[in-house]
C-alpha cells in the first residue's frame, strides 16, 4: 500500500453505537490530521498530531476521541454521535505540520452516516 | 476567519483560461491550493510562502500577494481533467493555523 489509506470507506451507525475510523500513512510523515468535510462548509480541521503528540484540538466534541499510537497510524473513536455528525471524514499526513513542508496527502475518506 | 474564494463556480470550454482568487482578512504566512474531484480525496497543487512568490506547474500557476493577503490560481488552456473543486488554505502569520476556503467548483466541458 502506498500513500494514505482509510478504513472503512463507508460507515452507518446508530446514535448509541461505538465505532472507530482508522488511518494509516506509508509516507514516513511526522504529522497526521483528521478533517470533517460537510456539504457547503469548508474543510474543518478536527485534530492534529505531530510526532504522535496532539498539537491541536479545534473545540471538537468529546464524542470524537482521537488516538495516535505511532507516526503511521491514527484512529478516530466515535461514540454517541448525532445525526449532524454525518459527513466525510478525511485523514491526511504531511512532513511537518506548518510551513513549507505542510504539503498534505489525503486519504480517500470515510463516509459516515449517523441514523 | 476562513478565506474567501471567488468565483464560487465557473464553467469553461476546453482550452479556455480561468482565474480563482483567495482572499484573507489576516496576515498570511502561506497559501495552499488543492483540487478535489468528485468522490475523491483532495490533491495537493502547490504551497506559496510569504515573499510574493509565484509558482507554476505546466499550465497551472499561482501568485501570492502578501500585502493584499491574496492569492490567485491561474489555469491556462484548461483540460477536461481540470474539472473539480479547488480549495485554498491560508496559514496565518501569527497563529500558523491552516484554515480552508469553501472551494470553487470548476467544470471544463468539451
């Protein structure tokens, strides 16, 4: 596998379920990101990890819980979600998380539907 | 505050040129440009750093005017493969946070 992979590609879950999204990057990058993409809204940065340490949490509700066990893997744990959380969740990675080396490579995304 | 992109949408015939603009209300360190095709992940096009540089790759180029806090993406002699949504992301000079615009939808027809 090359680039950034995400699983699952599609997920339907009830409001009381617990599920996890997985992201893996094969690029040797140091920074990883979770984004939420909804129709007619800008890409919304959720979390940033740099060298496995969380550097940003953009006021994301606690029902979203990230985990970064190493520089290559990133998880997003989901529980008691709301219908408005339905969206495309994108993972990305970059060499550095700021400046000239912040060229981000995106995974294909997980299309999440909360029923 | 998110950058403002204009136009929101543009339709071209193959071979025509287009300009997409990205404006910010705050001082910028860098501007990033990405293209996303329907159902696919965003793909990196280029990063421009403060200093008023211009970059180009084949028929797609961009400029960054740091004094005006603006960047423009130039697509010349458009091809069908240029269709998609173009996003700019701006990195603030002080907070160094990357914030994204709403995107510009570009359709290139034969």
